[in-house]
C-alpha cells in the first residue's frame, strides 16, 4: 500500500521538517565532559559530569565551541544570525531528562531565516528549482537515552546520560515541501552539508541527526510525525500519513483532522501519541543564570572567512568546466 | 578574634543547645586540625544545609534529600576550608530556603535562643539554624543564603549581624538553587571585624558560577570607590509603614541622632517601586523554584518512593509527593506563573517592574551601577536605612496560625528585605540594641559593599 | 487616601536634607501606607475567585505531584489567596523609558562584553575538563548516589507505559 501512494493535486501536501543535529564539539554544551563520538561502544553514564546528572548545586557554563559550529551552519544556510540570543528552559518530566527541563532557545534563537535551494540539476527534484526556507536555528542540549525493557509484568527503562547535555542544533524549516522527492533531496543535502562543515557526523542511524515531520493536507490541522529513525521511515511515514488523511477527507470523516496531533511511526503505520488537549505546556522560561550570547560583528566575517567552499558551489564550478 | 572556647566546644554544651533550639541538621564530630598562618585559622563556622559539603550530608531540610551526600564542596566551603576554618556542622533551615519562620523543616522548627526555649519563639527564616548557631556562640560565623531576606530576618530576630553582599560577589556554585536570579550567600556573625575577614576570603570571581561578578567589573567597582567620612544617608518614605513595632520607633530616633552627631547627613527619599516588590518577588521566585525543583525525581540521587515512579499517569509523583507543604504550594504557584496564559501577564510584567525598581535605585544613589551602566547621581545618596522587620518574633504556634489563614501573611514578613534582593544591593542588618530583636538594614548601591561595611564598622 | 493606590513608578526622588531631629521624628511618625491594604491580604475568603478544579489538576500534573489523595479544594483556596496577591501586578503601570525589556531584570551586566572572533577561537582552544566536578570520563560513578541502578544504568520504573498522560 505504502509503495503505491499517489500524490494527487486535489489533496495538496504541505510539509515541513524539524531536524535535530548533534554537534561533534569536543565537550558537551554546558559542561566540559566528553562529547563521545562512539556512543554505542561506551560504558553507560561514563561521560557524565555532576552537571550532566543534575546534581544539586551545579551550574551550567556555556561551551563556546557550539557558537562556532552554529555560526558555520547558519552562514552556509544564509540565515540571519541574531547578535543577541538567549537560553530558555523547556519543562517536562522524563526519565532521561535529568533537570526536569531542557535548556534550549525559544524567545531569542541563534538565527532566523535562510534557505536551501534544491534543483533538478543537482538534486533530482521534479521542479527546475525550489527554495526551502528556514524558520529558525536554535542551540539546545540533548537528553539522555532510554532503553525500554519489558519484563512482561512491568516496563522498566534503563537510562544512560552519556548523551545528556550533548549540543544540538534544531533547524526548523517552513512548510515548503510539496512532495516526497523534495524531502528526500533536502535531507541528503543537509546531511552532506553538516559533514562538509565537519560539525556533525549527520548519521541518522546513530541518532546524530533526527528528523521530525510536520504535515498537513488542504489546510487541515497539522500533524507532527516523530520517532523516524532513518530516511526510509521518514518517507514511508509521510506516504502512509498522506494516504490515511486522503482517505479520511474523501470519506468526509475529517473531525479528527481539525485539531493538531502528534503521531509516531511503528514501522508500518502511524499511531496517535497525543492530541491537543493532552499537549504538554512546556512553560518556557528565560534561564535565570546563563548569560546572553552577545556577538561582535567581526565574528561573522571571521567565521565566514574560515569556511570551506560549499558543496553546491563546488558542484556548479565543476559542471561549468 | 575568634572565639577561643568554641574550638574545644564542650560536647555537652553543644548537645544541650542542640536539643533546646534544634540548630543543626548534622554535626561534624571530627576534631579541628590545628593549622597555622591561614587568614581564618582557629575560626569555627556553621554552613546552612542548602550549601553542599563533601564531608557532611546536605539535606535542604527536605525528605527529597534525606541522606544525600554531595561528591563535591561548594566553592564558598572550599574557600573557607582553604582559609583554615573549622566547620562545626550544617544548620537547619526552611525546606529549600522557602519560608520566613524557620519552621518548615523535616527536622522541626528552630527555636530562638534569645528567649527561654520553653517560650518556643521563632528564629525567622530561612537561615534559622545559621542565626541560632551564632546567637549561642557555638561558632564565630555562619554561612546562610538570602533570596528575599533569609539571612537578614533571622539575624534581626537573633540580634546579630546578617550581611547579604551584592548579587554575584560570592560564588553560588554548590549552593542549591531556590531562585537563581535572586539567590546570594550571606554571612551571619556578632562581630563586624569577623564579618569583614570572612567576606574578604569569599569575595572572589568563580568561573564555575555563570552569574559570578567578573574581575573586569570588580576592577571597575574598585576604581569608583572613594573613602568618605561623612555620608549622605536616605530614609525611604515607602518603608515607613503603619505596622512597625513600637519598640522600633523607640530605638530608631536615637540611632539616627547618633549618626547626625557623627557628622552624617540624613535625607528623606521616595522610591515608589519598592511598594511593588512583594508581588514581583512572589511571581518570579516561585517560577524559578518550580523550575529548579523539577530535578528532584528520585532517579539519580536522594529519596525515592520504594515502589513506584509513576502515579495517576504523572511521572515521579510518588516520590515528589514527599516535598513539604510550603514547597508544594510554591511549586504550584510557580507553574501557574509559567503557564503560557499567565506568563505574559505575570512573569514578563514582573520582570519589567523589576527593571523599573532597579532603575529607581540607580537614580538615588551616588555610586555608579556597573551592571546597568548608570553613572550615578552626583547629588545622590551613599547609603539607605531600612527597618529589617515589620514585626517582633512571635511564638511558633502563632506564626503557624497566621500562615494557615493565608500564605500571604508570612510573605509580608519579607516586605522590607525583598526590594534589595530584587536589585541585588549589598545589605547588612544590624541590631539597634544588644540582645533585642530589632534591626535596621544598611543598604548600599550595587557593588558598593565596602561602604556598607565601613559604615557599620565606624559606628560599632 | 491616594497613597494606598498602586504605586506609580519612575518618581524616585531625594528630598531636602533634614536639619533637626524633630523634622526626622515627624517624618518617621507619619505612616505612609498599609501593606495589608495595598496587597489585598485582608480580603474575605468568600470574596475570592477560586481557580477551577481542572486548572488545579493541570498544575498538579505539571508540578509532578499526585492528583489522588490530595485536598483539591484546599489547593484552590491556597492558590486563590496567592493569586489575589501576585495579580496586583496587572494594574501597575510600567514606566516607559525608551523600552523596558524584561531581559534587563537580571542582575548581570545589561551590556555584556561582545564575543569577538579572536575570543571565540581562544575559548575553543582552551577547553579544560575539571575532575573536581566529574568532567573527566570515568572519574566518578554517576549511579553511585542512586537508590536503584542496574548494570551502570539509572532505572525508571514506568509501570504500564500506556497509562502515561
């Protein structure tokens, strides 16, 4: 069924992506504990400082290397870097969230705007050229990792905080995608870019890059798709969800599409995780102790001058020869 | 000079005072190592039990951290140890620093040693044990924490000195957060020279604390300092309010007369925004507290429910149920203030009004404010005088009754102390009369701690 | 009694120097305001607007506190009293200097040093791990303080995951 999905013009797909990219800085975001490049081989909870485990009395100290990496990415996407940005707390309880909140950027993110150009020539999309615009880029900390074990009687989660406080960049695109090829091409291109800039391994398999999808059809409410471990599940989840919604619309059963909801991917279908009524209120609060990021203008020109030539420019140059 | 006898504290006296006044949460039984040639050799101190220590448990007087032992020392503790201080024990407090009576502790209320213990008078909070340890002469000085008055009120009720330095001067690394935008470490003692020495040892930039005042700004403050004999002193109109005790009215004029005779000038001053301080404080501080206390879930350290980590679909509820009543009240209020609907009306509004308050203080002080870039008012004042408390200590029973009628009844105890916390001003509460729980606060501009200390020294 | 009204902000003023002790005494003897009246702490319980039960339940959930076995009515009353106090903020006008930003409320420099390119590279180069605060991998056992752990992992007993809200 998934393979045979046909995208019909009368059911217009509107889709945007939220991509979390782990930065391969030497140390973590608000402590100097090791940001391990080989998470699978690690002893659990080995790379954790007192801060990473949220011991009482610990405080965050910002690792400026994350600025360097975020700056490189922002400049290569033509995003507008905010000369002053700030960290905010996003609150929710979870076993692998040791502080009970994640430090992220909500009110004044690191950068806004910018775009990625996709073309038939370089990316194999149907249109000759298409811009995917960027809403914003924010620096934030990763959570730990949960391993679920089901003993039959009850569920126990084993929590490893090696990943806790690893720097992430969350990139949010506008809902500019109108078909699957564009999504595929964008992910590939973005992956290639972060590797080229040496800021991340960009691997979906290891979780170094994680993609959530926002999707809506014909101005119905937005559905967010989560837990998409690789490119094929991203593609298949979009196809499945498109098909599911088209069927609901064509049958006139659109009640469930009026409110936004969050759905997960099981490997063969999407399932509802939560709807609006149970949506968590994250209670964003400006972090009361982290200083604002205040940039001097020369930082932009400095980083720009240090950047390698971008992949698209190299390709175009090669093709002109 | 340190109290020589406290070095070899007869254990009997210590345990006698402990059973009467409930001062400590834990006592260091190790003998004092004799050290020489350190700035604070032979000094004995107590540490409030929301400041982490390697050698003694850190409980915050909460079930959530019963039996918790930190793997590291707070920077302030480290500095004291390096200076040769002997730490006698950790002191009782209102759970996580939340309270003004010193009664909200899993170890029970601290009793004020200024009164016969049978009377069961409150010590004031939240640094209740810290104050009591000084009042009883068990230590030369105590470290407390002051978020909205928690050092100054118990110091006043114990008729001792309580100093809350400028925000950011003493490191908060290892100080368990209540509301970081306001939390400060403070010093309680009977003697101004001891206070000064301890302050000098602790007054250092700490890279581990992102809010620590950096060396560049410390240098700038130093440059702005001018020694002066005669000060321009302001009495703030808005702190003149009807509920001040008669005893204050009796003692205060002669104190002022003494200052006039010493050649100081006294001015009336109006700072209208101080009237807004309590609603600002009780919007911001519970919000920060709700956020800071969300890490106590039992998973990684501290108390944990023996059976469950989830109840009624709420993760960690079985463990977090063990927070005390007052802490729960503030968490709920804090989350209300942070919810998207209230955030703009309450939290943001409170922040803006806090800016107004800071700006008003800037307008009346002569000393520049290095944080706001205020150049200082050339015609401005050097210090302000503010009563410390609107009430005398009352019995624990009466305090509990008032508080159970409305939480606001105990919040009002902070009316004279909170404005300076919001602006981060160096403030020292000193008794107006020996062994009498009536105090006045000496307030300086941000960063101008030395004028406050000099002044108190000059009149002591 | 005008002075009982909400404070207008911005009017910080220093008056004329006191010349005599009598002037000071007279100044001190005029009570300016009543904190109870100002903050509405003397309102009657029956005039308070109670926050709805659903809101209280939502707040308990967000606070990580149990919903069962708690006195919801008491929490409603408690919150109502707290709010009658903090909501006084709503009617206080903010003084309009060019633009008052909440950002400036923190007790840190309003104008922090701007990070330039050289400082950035310098900071990146001079990163140092501190074993005193557990930053060196393996320098302490993170699960050593936990009531329960398994094979070096922290353990969360989720019960039945489906019951999660």
